[in-house]
C-alpha cells in the first residue's frame, strides 16, 4: 500500500498510509490529510490511487505543490 511521507528540511514530520482511492490534502479539518501550516491552502491537493500508481494533483493552491523536492 502506498504512503505519503511529509518532510521539511530533511526531517520526517509524518508518514500517512494512503488507505482510500482519493485523499484530499489541506489545512482545513475536512481534508483526509490535514496539515496545519499557513503555507498549505485550505484545499491544497488531492492524491488519487489507481492499482499500483498514485497521482498527485494540485488544486490551484497559492504556494504550489512539491513532490520529491520538485
């Protein structure tokens, strides 16, 4: 099962197992993955898992979305 590793400055902050086909990420509490940080938009991004692949989509967030440092 896929997992998301949230890190900052090389320090792992959180590891989240992707248990649903579609998981939302954002600062607001109604997201599947809530990240309480002002750099994160209220509804920032979504991860969609299809078979063995996971796709990250930015939801027009203010600061953009980085994956593997890019």
